[in-house]
C-alpha cells in the first residue's frame, strides 16, 4: 500500500476528518470558489463556515459523512444528497449551513482570521471541553460504508 493510495483512502473515507475532529478544537472554514466532491467533507467538517458571495456549491453530495443529518438536519441533508445543480452562498446561508457570507474572498479571509483570534483568546481547556460537548463524535465523520481500512491487495 503506497502513500498516495492511503492518502486518497483517508480523504475519501472520512478518516482524515476523524483525525482532525479528534483534536477537539474549533475549525473555521474560509471558503471561496467551488465546493464539490471531496471538498464537501472538509466543508462539513468545520464548526464555523464563512464563504464569499462567489462560492458555488455543486450538488449532490456524493459521499456524505455518516453524521450529515446531525450536522445540518435531516430535511436539509436529504435535499443536499438528492438534489442536483448549483446552490450559491446565499442559499446555503438560508439553509443554515453557512454562518456568514462575505462580499469578497479577501473579506472572507479577514473575517475567519478575526474569529480565530477571538477563539484563541479563550482558555484552551475550555475550548476543548466545549467542543467535546457540542460536536458530533469524531468517528461519525466517516463516509457511510467505509468503516475499515481497505484490503492492501485491492488498492495495490
């Protein structure tokens, strides 16, 4: 099993997000451009999502995390997985998936950096405990049906 195969598996299965979520710190997304395919996993794995007005979200979500319904609600999760097409940032904010929409990519980055600075001012142990109480357990970020490492003979 080569490193590139394991890297690809970690991203597609959601195991990368399990590791990221296991450190129990708030994760802030500053998004711009297009969100599609595997980038949905990274997008949904963040606690606070800020995107610029020009961000497009390509539907459907092809490999949703197991906890999608817990993250966005079951009705919205169904819509994201069944619908096809493109949603803009305003529509995603109306669905309750985005926390903020900013006019430009630069302003989006500044807003995310400012939020990060504010959060960094809080005691670390308090942040970790709050995150542990308020978020989905990390193991639920795996993609449905990918609970184990692949057979090395299959991916070689």
